[in-house]
C-alpha cells in the first residue's frame, strides 16, 4: 500500500460565491419563476476541492485572489469554518471577487451559470503562498491556479484539467485529473478511454484519473494497466461542484496512502453523495479516509 504523505494539501486557484436557484424548468424571457429552493454558498474548483479534502480528514490550505468586498469576506469565513487554512489568500482592493448566479433545472438535471470572472491568480514574492509550497505534501491546482506554479520547485502536483489550460502539458504532473472529454479534445475523439489515458502518460503524467460523470472514471498509473472505476449511483438534486468534490476527495485519499483505484472509488462515492445538495458543498460527507484505510487493512 502507498505510504501516507506528510504535510498539508495546498489548493491553488478559483474561489467564488454562488447564488443558486432550483427550478422545474429554465425561465423564459421576461418571465417570473418561483424557485423550489435557493442557496448561497462558496464555490470554485480549487476552493470546493479544499473543502472536500478537509471533510475527508486532510489538513488543507487554499491560496487564491479575492477582493476586499463582502463576497470575499463570506468566502474566507466559509473556508475557515471548514478548517481550511486561508493564510495564503490575497485580498486585493483593486479587484472584485468571483461570483456566480446559477439556475438548476430539476427537469433536465442540468444547470446554467452566469458568472463574474475570477481575478487572475498570482502571488507576490515572499508571500505566505511560497511558505506553504515548501511544507505542502501535495499541491492541487485548477485551470486558474496552474500559472501560479510556473517556476516553482518540483512538487507532488495534482491538476484539475476539466477546463482548458492554455499551453498546458502533463509532463512532471504526479496526478493528472482531466475529464474524458478533455482528453478526447486533446488527443482525438476516435480513441478509446484506455488509449486516451495512455497518451497522457506518454506525455509525462505519472498517473491519470479521467472522470466521465455517470460512466465513472478510468485510472492509469505509469507502468500499469488502465482500470475502469464504475460510478456510484446518486440521488441528484444538483451536480454543481461534483467534479470539484471528486478532486478534493481523490487527493485526500491518495495523500492518506489509499491505492489509486481505491482512491478513485472513494472520490466517486463522495462526489455522488454531494449531488444530494443544491449547492456544491453542503452535502459533502464528513467521511475520513482513515476509515477506508482501516477497512482495507489485512486482518
């Protein structure tokens, strides 16, 4: 069994404040629609992943850029309430914090997002971010956080590549986690999932976990064989943030020493459970990875 990592997990990138409405069908123009539920909650790929990892028992920190506005205050308070270290967050009075309005359709189990762009993610020399880099066991980044790692020393890097990352290469990435659609766009839609993962490993990733929603995920480690991990059935209120939850739970499990295929199964169960909530965080289970390790220990 892989050895557990020591040190915190650092999540770098996007944090938003989301206002979410659950409706039966999407509103028509100039209409008034009554929502069956409404929530305001923290969101963003890296920030939500940090919360999921914290609920899985990991020591976590988040680094990103927020404004000095109310939205930024609420994001920081929400992360700290989950036990996430926010000491590396930059509060910039010259920017507005990322925020979104999200309409979730019960009829189609889909969503429409209107968002205010998240500020660029960068950290000045000598900031707390670089202190955390030195002590982190793993660094997880989303599409906005990737450039902040340019020129940093070699690390255990986990990359959420569900969104396009300009000029990205998986070379040197310890845990590459794209969607299967992202791999198909990069390497060719005519290739099988196994072949797509093989291409990513050939391009330099040490391990690849490609997610595919209801089709589960495919896992490949360098020198190994591809493995399909089936999806966990879910009671879906909203899939908002489920991919981000998957990334955080996956990294927490890997850092705790769970083998990658078992870590992917743990992440799938965690993400499926999160779909019972309207927002991306409230239904994330408080399920420590250590209980999974105990279950898998020989008698």
